[in-house]
C-alpha cells in the first residue's frame, strides 16, 4: 500500500489538510479576514470541510485494492475543492484572492490529486496489459 506512489500523494494531501485544521483558529473575529482563506474560512470551520476531506482521503488511501473507487473519490474531492476555489474568488476582488495564502492550499491540493489520479490510471493500465498476456 505505502510503496505505491499514489498513496504517498494522498498522504501528503492528508498532511496538508491536517496542517490546515491546526493552523486555522476557530474564532474568525480574532484574525484578519483577508488572510488564511478570508471569507472562505466560514465554510472551513463551520462545516468541517477540512476534517471531512481528511477522513475521505484517509479512507481512500486504504482502498488501494479498489482503484476504480479511488478514482471516483478523487474526482469527488476535486469537485469539492473546485467549489471551494470558486467560493474563494467569488466574494472578493481577484487581486485580493490571488494574494490569499488559501490559494496555495488549492493549488497544492489540485496538483496532488492530479498526480494521484495519473498514478492510479497508470497502475490500471499495467494491470490491464498483464491480463492481456495471460
């Protein structure tokens, strides 16, 4: 399981989400609204967005025998992050949103999801080619 590169990518995504959970405080009035996800902070802290995604990623790591399910879960996480990214840009000016540190989270998450998806597809191609040789 851990020797597969997609598990490492998903584990890094899990670590990023845990860092996000720890770094964002639950009181939005005590910090600046233009940093640490700005107006998107409400969706992260009130609806437990990071915690839910972390649990789903952890479950997805242990579904290594079911690669098709892993791909569907990665697509779902990517869709959720896409809605989060749209929400990040929706409520503020683009110039403020591009300077937000929350954008780094979305970029890193999309890169890791894309790398995981590509590695799972590569494993599926290897399995299909070995089945043809039998």
